[in-house]
C-alpha cells in the first residue's frame, strides 16, 4: 500500500466511502479472477483530486471488459464506474501484460478544500455592517 502524503487526511464521507468500496471491489476481483501472486494499492491526494490504483500481476482483463463494452462487465465494476461518474470522476481498467491496473480519479468537492473563501466572505460582511 502506498499513501501520498503519508499522513493522509480525512475526506468528505461520500468520497471516503466510494474510495473504500472501489478498492474493496478491485481487491475482491484480484482474489477471484486474476490468479495474481501480488497486488498493490496506491492512494494519492493531489491538489484538487484523489487518485487510487489497484494493480496485480495476474492474467489481465479481456479487451471488451477493459473497454466497458455493454454486457461485458459485471455489476461490480460497472456499478463502481457509474458511482464515480456521478462524483465527476473516472474509472479506467487496463491490461498491463501481465496483470491488470484499475485507476480511479475523483475530484475533491470544492467546499472541502476552500474554507478560506468562506472566511473572506464573513469578514467582508462584518466590514459592511461596521459602516451602518
Ligand atoms: N484483477 C482482475 N484480473 C482479471 N480479470 C478481472 C480483474 N478484475 C476484473 N476482472 C474481470 O472483469 C469481470 C467483471 O468484473 P466485475 O464487474 O467486478 O464482475 P464480477 O466480479 O461480479 O464478475 C470479471 O468477471 C473478470 O472477468
Ligand atoms: Mg467483482
């Protein structure tokens, strides 16, 4: 497991839950389908998004699944992809010969990273009131 930054912050609950579920689903898939001997998870907080990868050294995914062709994916990855789209993010599946990598990027909701703008608004309101 690779965490960046190492003292990883708490996130909005729906973001944490979605990340937990997608990593859980991807690791269950590694266990069920990949015949891998190794799996590795990374979680990275960037300026305005969270990126996660789950990779394994197993048999890889067929092209029709990596391309999410209709009727090829199950409810596991299909459902996760839909949920992530609703949050404005993206789920990608790649065959890495050997193995599979699942990549997830989800934007961090704006209100969660810009408390300063709220403080500015409060201050300007106070200044206006002073003149009354
Ligand atoms: N890590 C993986 N390695 C190999 N195949 C995978 C992996 N993850 C997913 N798959 C393939 O993608 C399919 C769809 O996965 P998913 O949507 O989670 O459905 P389910 O796990 O219920 O079959 C799996 O049935 C499997 O064929
Ligand atoms: Mg599954």
